[in-house]
């Protein structure tokens, strides 16, 4: 066994420091997994320090993906013209019959793609049927550990199906489909958290690398009693909560129908909101919702690629920032994104703010977009003050970008160029906690050729075993689409004062 040196000195790089628009020629002294000192080029370092020569490279803080789904990687590119509700109706087909090995494999694929594209930490809302298990959660945790990245992992839980969640949908289904979806009914919620609580109490984890959270997946898919149980569980163990809130117009309309108030106001009434709460998407938040979230110190994980791909709409990040909400950026799962490229997500976050209207004062700036993709994400994941900045005392989660790559010819303004030009193809090396996970464009932690064989074998097996579910899903999608297209014609209240753009 070789022991890694205590100190590492990164020399000759251009480094993007917090709050700066332009990278600077400085050296970084790392002690173990932490940035210890930032000094002028040629600064002194302990004699036994390992030397990383980063000449010709830009170093920026690792990107943080605030919303992804580990199970999505095996289902990438399986759909095209799907709204969120059609994606959910396809769930038993595209994510069904997963073995323990499939769960590990899918999260590994997810993590491998992220680190190869410059992401060093993620918030993964993974899914297990019928409920999170100790083995399943251990497999997801192991996958991210094996890839070598930080993660906050949160099992998605629910006690209602899509067909019970949207008022009127079940009754609108043809008789044959109603009995088919009856088979999807969830178990009583009291059972659902047992495996989760067992994992939390039994498993020793390195909290510097891995955090546990809980994801009541969509408020409408959870009874109020279950949401209360999730709140109590999270408070008891000091864990984060993450939920898809006001992602689609259908959800926003259904929330008002079911609760007589917005989804955010309902979660507030039930006591779920707090600084550890992350809203995924928030496309249909109204100004009061944003004030409520800001008042609790909550975060929003913005997923522009998914929001466009599923036709959910365009979230209003400027209004969220003005209200004081912590804003982070995510890719969403590869079953709705369809990739794990945080450069692309950050670029789209900037662009989405710009297509909302011609008043450029309302647009996101590139420093705001990059802040959301780093420090905003760190806070949502529960790693604030540890990652997301290149600063003494922060973890050495660093991305080394090749300044000789076409993306950087010429290198004008660093932050503009990271947000608007870089697409991940110039990433050469990725270091997480002072250890290289990617070097010279090659993943060091996972055998990609073996992963490719496993992914193809799993795809083939799942395609065969889920074939009957595909037939059912296609019938369901037709029925769900016709119901939801009708429902979505109703105006939602924020449309009256024009908050989100459609
Ligand atoms: Zn999601």
C-alpha cells in the first residue's frame, strides 16, 4: 500500500478565485484533502510535497449538481415528447425491475459522467421500489464512493401514485387502465421509512464525503400524514429534505385544487420548510412562495434542461434571487435531461434568464450562474463552507481545464467563458479531496470498458423484462396526455400577474 503525501503543490496554473472574473497566476498548497494556502507563483512548499504542474491549465472549483437521479442513467434517451406526467407514467417501464446490481450500476454511470464533465458533488434523488432499503442505499453510497465524488443521497418516497396525485386523473382513465394502475398502489407509509431509518442508524458514513437526506418526491404524491412523518424523520436525524415542488403546471394547478393553497404554502403549513429544504425546479413558484422559501433559508435547484425538455416552463431565477432564495443548478436525471453536464446546465440557466424578456437588468450574470453552480449547490447539499470555492480551508475539489483547447482560444473573460463557452470537452483533470479522479481525460477510479459491458447487458435484460410495461406505459401515456392537456388549459394564478414566462 502506498501512502499519499501529506502536501501537494499545484504550480503554474491560472486559478479562478472567489468573486473574480478573471483567473490569476497563483499556486495552491494542499494539505491532504484541503486547500491550505494560496500564494504567488513559486511560493515555498514543504520539501516532500507532491508537485502538480498545471502549466497551460485553468483551475476552477468543482461544479456541484444540485439535482440528479442515479436511477436515470440507465434510462437515458428512452423518451422524446414527454411532459413530466408522461415521464412519470413511463416510470414502471423505464425504471422497473431493477436489481441491486442495476441500482449500483446506474448510480455509477451517473457519477462517472459527472466527474468526467467537471462535477465533483451531487444531490442524488434515487428511487427504489417499493421503498428504500438498507442494501439499495448502501449500493448508491458505494457507487459514489467508488467513483470518488461527494454526494448527498436522498431516496425518493411517496405513498400515492400519479393517478391518485392528480385530482380527476384516475376517474378519467378507461376501466381497463384503472385496474392496471391499481397494481401500482403504494404500501402504507408507515412501512416506507423503515429501511431508510435502518440505514441511517446502522451505517457509518464519512460525512465529509457523503450525506443522507430524504426526498418526499412530489408533495401531491404524499399524504399529509406521510409528509409529516418525513419531516419528523428528517428533524430527528438532522437530515435535509428535497422535493419536486411546482415543477409542472399540472402540479401547480393540482396543488390549489387539493389543498386550496400553493404547494409551497402547504409545505410551510406542515412545517417541512427550513434551511435544509431544497425545492427542485420551482418553475411555477409565485412571489409569495419565493418569499416563504427565502424566509426559511431554503434552496431551489434549477434544472433548465429538464424544464425545457419536459415543457415544464422557465423558472424565474431573478425573482428568486431578489427574494433572497438560495439558488443552485442541477441537470435532473438522465431520463429527463438527458445528460449530466453541469457546464451545459449552467449555460442554459444563463440563457433561460435571457429569453424571459428584453430587460437585460433582469438577466442572470455569468458570476451569478457560476455561483449557483458551485456555492449555491454546496449550500443545498449541506456542504456549505466546505466546497464550492477555491479558498484556504475549503476542500481541494478542483477542475483543470486545458487552455489550449479550442474552447479557450483565445481566453478572454474567464467566468464568461466557463459559463457560456465551456461544454466539458476541455476538462483534462478532476481532483476531489486532493485526489485525482480524472487525469488526462481518463477516469482513474472506474473501469469504463467494464462499465460499458455491464450497461449494455443491463439495458438488454431490462428491455426484455420491461417489454410488457412498455406496452402498458404507452397506453397510459395516451390517457394521461389527453387528461393533462385539458387540465393545463386552466389558468394558474401566477399567470395573472405574469411571474413565470410560458
Ligand atoms: Zn428530478
